[in-house]
C-alpha cells in the first residue's frame, strides 16, 4: 500500500509539474532549506538556553524561537511533499528518508512531552534539571533529521 501511495504521488499533477518545472523544484528546494534553517536554528537556540543556563528565562527565547520553528516546519511539509513527488518511488524507500522521518517524529514527540511536562513552569526563573535531557534529545533529533535529509541524495 505504501508503494502504491508513493507511485500515486509521483504520477500526480504535483509530481509531473515538479519534474518538468525547473522553477517549481528550485523554489521548493530553496524554501525547504529555509524551513530547515528556521527549525534547527530556532530549536537549537532554545535548547542551548535550557542546557547552558539551566533554562533560566527560557521562555524569553522560546517566545521567539518556538513560532519560528513552527513556521519552518510549516514551510517544510508542503515543500518536502513537492520534492518527494519528483521521485517518490525511489526516495520513499531510501534508508535516509526513513531515518529523516524517524528523527522528525522523535523531535515532535520530544517537544510535545517537553511542553506537557514543563509548559506550566516555563515562565518561572529556571526549569527543573530534568528539562536538560529533553534539550539534548531535541538537539540530537533535529540535527540528525537535517543530516539524514542531506544523506537522501547520496544513498
């Protein structure tokens, strides 16, 4: 069923247009990289605040970093779909693609657990020491997702 979905995406108007329009692919690629920069850069700044300063005033960084990361993710979903549609059958079975999706899932679950656990105390002076583990997982997950995304072209 998964391979059928990949085939349908590749044969769709989106796949056809992305394969035959240099501009569509180029713009999608550029916006996907911009989205990656926003996600990883914003999250890294927040996570480093949690790690280095034990979360002191992390909410001040988070009020800018979290919306920027969300905007980056919002850019990456449609542009990633366009990039996948070009060669969905080949890319969709690439081990690096599976790894990328796994690391993204880990990052999203981690951020949800972080906010569920520490959302109420985020505006306090400092976060509990447990928050640091979530920051480490976050940094590793999002940087690994970025690395896996780059490896897709080489595997």
